[in-house]
């Protein structure tokens, strides 16, 4: 997981305008992360409670105002590619499998399989707040994954 933290921090200036680096210390119970912009938070859940254990799930929460929220496609694609050592094919898979479906979210919870890389579960938290949970393909997000760090 330490590698994922480093790769996300390396990419943040490119994938989220005005982003600050992700904290590398534990928030609580094996959760790392925090706010990276005024409207986006990123949290990583380790499988054993420390930065050197494998990643169990990654959550991106975004909020908007006035009942609207824009899907941060560039941020989501960047997080997805960070999970796979910046593999360019993960970006292509996101563009092919996730991007067309992100603009059509009509259910409270939607799962999108992105190639053979990861599942992206989108949860509508409120009319102006969404959570995006990254897990390995076929793995159900851990309970409460959409509210990591809260």
C-alpha cells in the first residue's frame, strides 16, 4: 500500500487541480488519507492496519453544491492507474469501461468492472455527494467503505 500512496501523491497535481498531498499517517483503524481538494477526499484501507500491508479498498468521495456533483473522471482514472503501478492499460480500461457509464448513474449503488484491473462501486450518498470505491475484480467492498475516514 505504501507504493499506492506514493503513486497517488506523485499524480495528484496532474489529476486534481489545486490538490494537496495525501497524508501518509494512519487516520484510524488502518485507514490512510484525507481531503485533497475542497470537494474531494481520498481514503485507503490497508488489509493489516499499516502502510506496508496490501491495499484492501480505496475510496474517493466528492461533493458538490446545490444538489449537483460532477464526476471527477481524471481523478478517478488517476487513482485506478495508481493501484496498478501506473500501467497505461488501466487508463485505457477506465476510458473504455467506466467513463461511458459514469455519466449515466441512475441507481443508488452501481458496480462497474474496469477491465481485469478493478471494480468501481459508485454510491450516491446524497444529491450532492458521491463515493467511488475501488476493490479487486469480484471483491465486494468492505462494510462502510464508502464512509472511510468519517
